[in-house]
C-alpha cells in the first residue's frame, strides 16, 4: 500500500494504524501548500481533492477520508484495531470516529488560518473545550476510547489533539487529555510513525 501524507496532518492517524497493524506500506510526502510531490509532480492529478490522506491499495484502488482509511486498515487485521463488523462495538467505534472528524478535527480548522479574527478564534477554542469536556468523561475512566483497548479511533484522536500545542490551545484544564497524549506517544508503533515523519523531537 502507498500512503500519501503530510507530516502531522490527519494522515498521521492512518500512518499510525498501518504500523500498529503490522502492514507493509510506502510513504509519499505531499507539500500541501503547493500540492507538489517529492518528484515535483502535481498531487491533484492523483487526488482531485488536493488534501491528505490518500491510500492506494495493493490492487491500485484509491481511497480517501481519514475515518474511512482507518477502518480499511483495521479490517486488514480483523479484531486488532477495530471491533469486527456486525458487533455493536463496531458502531461504537464508528461513533467515535465521526465525533472526532466532525466535532474536533473540523473545530480546529479556524485556528490554522492566520486570518481568523481573534474573537472567532476564542469562540473556536471555547467550542473545542466543550468537546474536550466530553472526551474526559471517558478518558478519565479508561486508558483509551474503547474498552477493548487501543483502536484506530485513538490513532485519530491522538493526531488531532497533538495540534493543540502548535495552535496554542492550552490543555492544562484537562489533565486526562495530556496524560492520554503521553500514553499514546509511548506506544512503539506511534513513535515509529512519528520518527518516519520527522516529528519525534516535536512530540517528545
């Protein structure tokens, strides 16, 4: 498989999942501001959406959208990173993935834009805080989002929560979240993915 990624973007979640699953993969870095590949090619000629992640399967099929790719990777090793289809726990995992995508990932979006007015930025951080309160209800009681242990939902949540530092979102009010980040960071597969994206020093 080939993963098109940009360091620390949401593609990191899929990268982590690939390592955790023990699957063979190749990485292709994308410069998002220019949409250029390492060889100078135009990424948009491969993925018209222009953003990462993009996964090309061993059969040459292209898939996009992080929460879909995470489940695709998990299903290559059934039961390890996601409950199997047909169980209620799988729907619980999908609930988490959608919550992370729509309520946390997207809520960070205004903070990436330097033109965002300070008043709107403050509102965005407040909205994120409300979502963090919800996360703590679970993560203060158990080490990962799912009772069964680390899952692709954790790979996704870890990735987006890590943006807090660079975007100056203070997690001090939620010690359970800072402890969660430290816990996930210590996983060997996570450290390998961070190293491969040259992020290990930033995450340490």
